[in-house]
C-alpha cells in the first residue's frame, strides 16, 4: 500500500494514530516524528492527489 495514502487516511480521520503506525510498520511514537519530517512537497501532493481537477 502507498504510504502517502495511509498518511492521508490518517490525516482525514479514517485511521487512528495506532492503526496508521501499524500499517506503516512503525511504533506509534515514531509516527509523530515521521509526520513532522515529511517534506512539504509530499504533504502538498497528498492533498492534491485527493482533489480531482475541476473542469
């Protein structure tokens, strides 16, 4: 599974922090560090990937 989709699902509230960490194979405490370390481009692409272009 694409890690960006898992993180996006967590950020949208579909997964708990524990579930997100488990899917990613992390400790729950490591999840926060991962989210803080995400480059801005990835955070932006996660948002843009889920909003189809209008037209």
